[in-house]
C-alpha cells in the first residue's frame, strides 16, 4: 500500500492496532491470518448479539399474535420504526465513540479517552430523556402522522408505546454499553448479556401477557425490561471495574469529540435507520392499501427479515477490527485475504438465507398462529419470499459500508448507506406500490438493494488501489 495513505487517513487504524496490542489475548486473535474459519469464529459473538437483539420484537409479536389478536400485532408493527430509530441513535454513539476512544487509548491518551467515554454516555442519557419527553408530549403526532396508524390502531399503538418511553434511557444506554464492552475486549460479556436479555424478555412476555393478562402493555414492559439488562450490566461494569482501559470519570465537555463520534457512527446510524425508514414508509402504504391485516403481515415479514439481515450486519461489524488492524499494520496480504474471504462467506450465507427464508415461511406463520386460509397468511408468504431475493445484494451492501468504516473512510461508508437506505428505497416505494399494490411494497426492498449494489461496486473498484485490498 502506498505510504502516502498512511498519514491522517490511516492514523486511526494504526493506533487501533496499537491499542489491541496492549491486550495479549486480543492481539493474538486479531493478528492471526484471516482464514474463513478464523473470520467466522472472530465474528461469532457479534453475530449472536445481533441475532438475539433481533428476537426482542419477534417474541413480543408471537405472544401478542397468539394471546391477543392480529390487530394488536399490527400495533406493534406501527411502533417498531420508532424503536428502531431510538436504537439507531444509541448505535451511532456507541460505534462512533468506539473509533474515537480506541484511537486515544492507542495513542496513550487514556484519561482523555475515559473523559470522552463518560461524556458520550452522559449525552446518550440526555438524548434519551429528550426523546422520551417528545414521545410523551406528542403521541398522536408520532403514531398517526409519522408512523401511519389509523383511528382503529391508534389506542393499541399508544398502549404499546407508553411503557417504552419510560424505559427510553435504559434502551439507549444498553445499546451504547454493548458497543463499548467490545472496545474493552469483553465481546463475550456483551453476547452473554444479550442472550440473558432475550430470555428475560421471553419469560416476562409469558408472565405479563398470559398469566397477568396485561396484553400489549405487558408485551411492552417485557421488551423494555429486556433492554434494561445491558444498561444495568454496563453501568455496573464501567462504574466498579476500574482495572481496564475504560471506566467512568468526571466528563469534560468536548464538542470536537462529540462531533467526531457522530461522524464516525453516521454510516452505521444510516444503516440502522434504513429499517426505521423502510418500515415507516411501508406501514403508511400498507395501512392505506389494505388496513391492519397488511400491517400484521409486515410484522411477521420484518421478524424473519430481521433475523437474516442480522447475520450480514453482525458478521460485517464483527470482523471490522481485523480489517482496521491489518490496514494500520500495512499488511496488504492479510487485508486482501480478509476482503476475499468475507465476500465468499457472505455469498454462501446470503444464498443459504434465501433458501432458508423460503423453506421456513410456513413454520414462521405457525409460530405466530396465523390461519392458513387468512389474508395475513397469503401476504406474509408472498412478502417474505419476495424480499428474501435481495439478500445477496443486501449482504454485499452491508459489508461494503462496514468495510469502509473499518478503513476509516466514513464518507464512502455513509454514501453507500445513504443510497441503499434512503434514495433507492424512496424511489422504489414511490413507484412500485402504485403499480403492483401490496406486492409492490414487498418488491421495493430488493429493488432498492439491487440499485444500491451499483454504488457499492463502484466504490469497491474505485478504492481498491488506494487501500490495496484487492
């Protein structure tokens, strides 16, 4: 790789590798030759965490569908984009802060890194309070005007939203702490806590909905408490475990650090906002075309969709430290190997995901207790199978964005995410549902990913000599 690229643009990657070297176990793992087996093993904790996080809403949906009714399931679908937006804010602060703080720790500026870490957590808390206040003050505007609920769905959607608003600080901080535990070299703790959170949410759904008959309110409480567990563990860890690189200190106001955090995490936030924006647009269209039954079908479709896409997101973000390490080390051979093997792995995984989505549709519908002859059953079967066709392109677009983030090129990463998440999605939804109705709504997601693949390939080809990964 040309030396001229190891100036400011490579500075982050180099100091990340220095930070990693401070932990012999982490250095041994991250410095190994990135074979397919090693990449899969390295990414596994992150993949598992993402998979578990994706089950939270699914558990709610299953209990609500089986123990309440399909209209209540539609209400959870209506609220889902709002929750996805909140998680995206936490993910941006967590991922963006990771890059900044790993850099400072690697450069020997540990105390400043801890001050920045404490400031980011404080800002996340303040932002979560603001979001909660806005939601409590203007529920009708959010649920009806933005999320697309009609007068029939509104009371149920409000019942589901209200408990989430009161747990908003825990939800946001849980996402932030999950990312910083990875920075601290405790990805296994993050995965274990995520698993415990999922099991807690499932158990409480049974207690609140089945035993206590709390309906949608019980589902929201179960999900909220599940999201609270990572916040409690993170708060305890970074308060009392003061032998590592990160723990709470008195924060110092640093607008430059906050700005860098937001810039670093912008592409990841855009990627997560794609789910929120896509779901919001789709819910508005579906409610207008086919009412709550189509929204209920969308809840089941997005449940399956979330499981499969978490494989792509989890793998791509999981192997990012390997990419950053080898970039900073100027190890072109290992960088090329990581890139090539990742494309092969994601190619195989995405094709397998398509096949699995087609084969598991009936099972998913049985889990939700949807009658075989119902409109919801028909729309869900059609929708999930249509959407799954785009998994190959979605996997490459996700990897492309994360790959350039790992190379410290936030501009390219954000551009890929922006086109995939907003530009092409908006274009597809503006055209296809008007022509094909509900079927067009399902077609819009793979159509947008297909269009976005051109942007991803363009940058991968354009930047290959600059970063020497191919």
